[in-house]
C-alpha cells in the first residue's frame, strides 16, 4: 500500500478541471504535500475560480507553488505545449462536461470534451515523451443499468452520453497503459459531494434549498426522480484516494465508494430534518429534471482500494447532508463568496 507520509516536495502536478469541486480539493491536498501545482482553466468572459481563490498566489512571488494556465480539452496543440512546458510528474485529468442531465442536451460537446479530450491529453503526454503518472477520472455512471453492487470487474452499461463518454475515456486510458506503457489509472468514483458542488447538482440543490427555506428566503424546491439510489461520499476523502492511486507501485483501476445505498428522497429528508423541517412540505416534482434513460441504482464496492491503497470512506450520507446544509446556512448568513480574477499564463 502507498505510504501517505512519503516525501513529495518538489513534484509537479497538472490538474485539468482545477476550478471544479474535485480539482479545488485536490489542489489543496497536493499543495499541503509540497507539490508545485499547475491547473488548466478555460478562458471565459466571467471568472469561475471561486473554489480556488483562497489558494491563489501571485505568479511573481518567488515562493509561489500554484500556477494557472489557459487551455481547453478541445485544443490538442495547446495541450502539447503545456505538457512540454510543465513536464509534470503526475497528471490528474478531472476536466469534463460533468453534468449527466446536461449531456442529453449536449451529447456531441460532451463526447468531444469528456471522451476525446482524454485522448488529446494522453497523446500530448506520449508525443512529448514526459515520464509521468496519469489519473483518469472515470465514473460510476459507466455502470448505468448493471445491477449493484458494482466493482472493478462489473460489466459496463452506460445510460447517458456522459456515461458513454466516460467509458471511452476509461478504455483509452487502459489502451495507453497497455499499448504505450504509460502509468495510467482509472479512478471509478461513485457520487461524491461537498459544499463546493455545483448548485445544479441534486445534493447541493437540496442542501441549499433546505438552508434557504429554513431562513425564510425560499419556499419550495423542484426535483425529478426521488427514487434513484446512489452511493454518496465526501469529496475531500475521494481526492485523497486519487492521490494514493498514483503512489502505488503498479498502475491499475480502482472503485471509490462508501458501499451505502440511499435514495434522493432520503437525502432530502436528511437535509430538511437537520433544519427542523418536513421535506414533504417543500419538495415539488418537475418532470423536466427526469433523464430520458434513468439509472436506478449505483452502489459501489471499494474493497480493492481498501486492500491495496488503505483507503476507506468515513463520511456517510447522513453526515454529508449535515455538512452541506451547515455550509449553506453559513454561506447565506455571510452574504456569499466573493470571486476575483486570477493571473493565468
């Protein structure tokens, strides 16, 4: 099993999707371990770096260890240039169009970024010839309609463009591992949430609604399928698992999950009970949130990760719901976060 106390000072890591939930927690973890962290961000007319603003360092500071670079997973030449410039020891590929419901509306874009974008990055590493370890953010959505529990040997049956794109990324990472000898691993992560989750994702949406309703700001929240069963974990624990995967002696693929099963209805109950409310009084149904093809149940078996990596989920959904609602209450009372610009090169 990898040694979590092994020295890491001086290592260089490249994170795609650094402005997302997982990217921000991973950046925190790696900086705490002494890494020099490089993040890929997309240029936009508005700044979307709120999750990493607290980590920001002026690139002119001689002690700076966080560096941001403009780039896009659809631009292969830019990826080659950045990989050659940074020459990372570890690459964490988290960037994607990651919303399952949105992938039905934007299937081509999802495939181009979430699927083929992985090929572009792997090919950049191969072309440059950099000796690095590669983490591919795979997803439990690849299992789709296959009955639970699901582990590394379970057959895949994706039920969304997102799941299909992630499956492409999974297999292309394995091909580069087996065909080109690249140290590449697939982290098949089941749902993992936190206060940094995007507001359109169902757990954050519910937690935010419970807090705002308790404070008298809103009255109702509209949801889709309340019967979907999911295995929800805590994102900061899962990024620790990502790091451990790249410290193992040999590259292989791992499921990260809690092994628990709760419905969306259960999560709503946990959140509303935490603020002394009955969810029945505030949750409304909206069929527009239903997927054309539903995934009924995702429940992971993370035995391999525990045995090989020494990784085990500690925070389970009832506690996760409390953490997220408390964060929303604090956010509303403080007036919300301030977002500033950062200097990307």
